[in-house]
C-alpha cells in the first residue's frame, strides 16, 4: 500500500506491492498492516478528497489465498473482521473518496473500491470480478452487502454468484460501468489525472451510493430463481454460492451494514476451513501455479516451429486447424483423402476467423491474411518443410500406422511427428510424441503430452513449446491406454453403464453422479464425446485391463445408433449405492494410474481433470475429494496424495 501524496489537497494512494505487473498486488497480512499504518494520515490530514488507484495494469487482485490453507474458523473470522474494519474506515472518511480502477480488480480489490464513495474505471480493464464462490468461499470484506446495495438484486446475483460459477467469468471495464459499478468510464491515457479531476468535482455533498434495496418481494423472487438455477447446476454439492445468495438477500431485506458484515464473518468462518473451500484452494494452486511451472518439462531447447502439418480434416482436425492459424499465425497444411472434408475444414477455419473479426480482435485484412496461410490437399507434397505434423485421423491403429509410415517419406528427419490419439499406443503407431487435445478445442486448456520410451528431450521440449504457444496447459503422461482423462472418465462411465444394465434408469444414474456437482450428467457427456468414440475407448481399455473395464452391450448399441439398454438382470440400486460404487472405482483407477507410472503423482490426475474435463474446483479435481471423504483410505489404504508412481512418467 503506497503512501498518501499531497497533490493539491487530494490524497493519491497507490496499492502497490513494489513488484512489476506480472505479480499482482494481493491483500495479505502485510498489505492490511500497511493500510492500517496509512489510515491515520488519511483520517487526520486536511484532505479535500482521496483517490485510490493501483500500480500499472493492476488495481488489486484480492486476498492472498496462500494464507488460507488449514485456516481455523477463528482465524477466518478474524481476517474477515480486519478487512471490514479497515475498509470501513475508508468509507467513513469525511471527504469524497474515489476508487480509480486502472487494471485487474478482483475480490478484495472490488470490495475496497466499493467502500469508496465513487468509482472510475479504465476502458482497458479486462478483469473485474468477485471469484470467491468459484473458490468455495463468499466475498467477506463487504462484497455481499455493498454490491446489491449499489446495483440491485439481479446484477448482484449475476456478478457474485452466476459469473463465478460459470468458470469464473469476469467483466471488462466497459461492462462493469454499464452494470453500474462505476460512475465514469475513462480512457487509460490520462486515467489518473481525470480521476483526480472527478474527485475534485464531486464536492463534499456528493452523497453516498444509491440504495438499491428495492421491493422485498421482488428480491425474494430473484433469490428463489437463482437457487433453482444453482440446484440444476451444482445439485447442492457446493455450499458457498447458496450462502452468498442468503447474504445478498439479507443485504436487501433490512440488514444494517454492521449486521451484514457480521453475517459475512460467520459465513467465511464456516466455509473457509470446510472441505470444499480447502479443495478449491488446492485446485487453484494446481491450475494457477503448478500448471504454469509444470514438473517434467525438459530443459532442452525446443526446435523452432515455422510451419505445421495436420493429417485429417474431420470435426476435431478442423477445430485444430483454426486454433493453429489463430494462435501461431504460421502456415498450416491440412491433408485428407476427402475433398468434401477438406472443404468443410476450410469453412470451419473461415468461420473462426470471421468470429474474431466480429469480436473486434482482427480487422478484415488480418483475417484474410491468416486464412491464406491454410492450404489443403489430398497429398503430402506441402509437408516437406513442416517442423511439426499432427495426425488427427480416425481412431484406428492400422490407419494411423499407415499415416506415419507415409509421413516419414515426405518430411524432414527433424520434423516432430505427433498424434492426437485419445486412447491408442503412441509407440505402436510410430509417432514421436502424443499431443492429445480435448473437445471443444478452443475452450478446454488441457493437452496430455504423451512421452514414449523413444521420445527424446528435444522432441518433448518442442511439443511442449508448441502446446504453450497455443495457450494450452500440458500435463506429462506416459504412453498407456487412454492416458489419464479418458481412462478416469471411462471407469466412471463403466459404473453408470453397469447400473443401467442392472435396471436403473438413465435419470437415476445421472442423478447419482450429479450429486458430486460435476459440470454435466454422464448421459450428456456421452453424447458430447460421441457413443462411437466412447465405445472405442472402452474396447481399448478392456483389451488392456479386462478385469476393470468390461465391454458394454448397451454402449455398443448406442455406438451402432440403437437407443437400447441391454439389461442383464433387474437389480436396480439406490442413487447412494451407484455414487459409492463410482467413487470406489475412481479411487481404484487413480491408484493404478499412479502405480503404473502413467503420471508422477495425484496432482497430475487432478490437474488433468480440472483442465480437460471441467471438474469443479470444490472437488479439488477428484483425488482431493476421495482423500477428504475417506474413499481413498477404504480402497487404497492411504490417501492418494501419498501414492507415488511405480515408475517415473517418461
């Protein structure tokens, strides 16, 4: 927290941790102590106004969650109360206060800004949000009380709950302004100067923010509908968003601010030490820290990638072609035997580029230029100067082996030959490395990077750099059937199929699994993956592990286009029994993944499920949950976090 500078009679305070913009300013213990030291100067000085802003590109990124693991109820309440008291002293200053939101403003950053009388926001802001519900928490420094008082029930529910539960959706500066969070939307060039001018202009009779309490009946209706949507989304598995709705409703139903603050303190005292919040903090650490500095990345220098080849032009390959040209902006050669498939792939690329233009990310000229970088052909003539070729044809081993045999005759010896296979042996097909993307390609950030016994460090480093240039997060896996995500999901699906074949209805099986709060029901996941693909993966895993993966006549029927459940015996189970079987199967399969050395540790499994299957943070992937509820101990004899790879993933 920077000091107050006397600019005329306006106190300009900068929230600044002394680091560059790549290390955002968080409100940890040290920052709050700094604010506490500064407040007497603001309270006793002869100021006409306060302008609170941040260092370049960052206003404030919220609480320092590294201080949260293993916290007690008492410490959680104490931390919430400290923020309420310190931020409340800003709110009580006897002159106009303006939060000049110049950059990323998250969580506690939003809350300190709300304690100022007015707010300006830069049009350059890209991240304005309260992400606490996403992390199994609630805003606990006044957010649940001040947001609804400022913008009303519907916007508060959307901002605090719905956006957080939609994979932490954030607002831009202009969106935050339109939603009523700021009084002025200013351009970045003279942002601080114009914010100071705005503070001077307010005068001492500027008044406090409007009270949007509105009609209590309409507030109750907004909250009722929001609870219904949450039930459909998380099925009661995550307590934080429900608690946030209670706090928002209280804020608009007659609570004083002090009563609201006390309710926030009690809520965070209950939630922060709880299972879901602690799992969320673990998950956050995996995807925000560990996945950005992943273990296993080779130290070898990657080879340059100036041109990419893509074999196949199906739906997945077309998405990949669009991703490659948008993110890499280098020539992409697409080869397929079907002219129709090539034309469809070209159309997919053109549509993706047109969408970028419609969003204002490209102009028409750049879109035409990038489109011109994509060439299509039924032969390999355009592959001679490729630095990396990715195979993405049908999941048939013999077809893939033929593709790689042909490629070796048409590419340079140092060209990396990669496969996008979802389940087959990378070694057996003759590829150098596996680079397994997940569908939808533009959305899911995971890439399973498959190292075979023959993959050298330079090849792996090149594939790793390629994935990162595409803004994907690689997780290193060994060459084993279905790798990690598909193997775990198929084991889960096997329990569901077994329930169907013992007389349970699809709705009963879906509801049982949805009690975990997963992003989609098994039946929906099956349709998204496609029954033919799912059946192929199951058959691959059955061939490798027949004792754990049983072929399913029901899935074979679905794959053949027949909506027919092959009931073996009518012994339906309760939803609790189905869920228990599923969790036990998951714990057992993760144990096998680890003991076989498919990945080095349980954290890799969790990272893969979070980034590749959209598993919720409050499960901590899956192994954290299995450890927390005792399933791991029951099936494995110890927490999965303690199981080490039988062989390092190489």
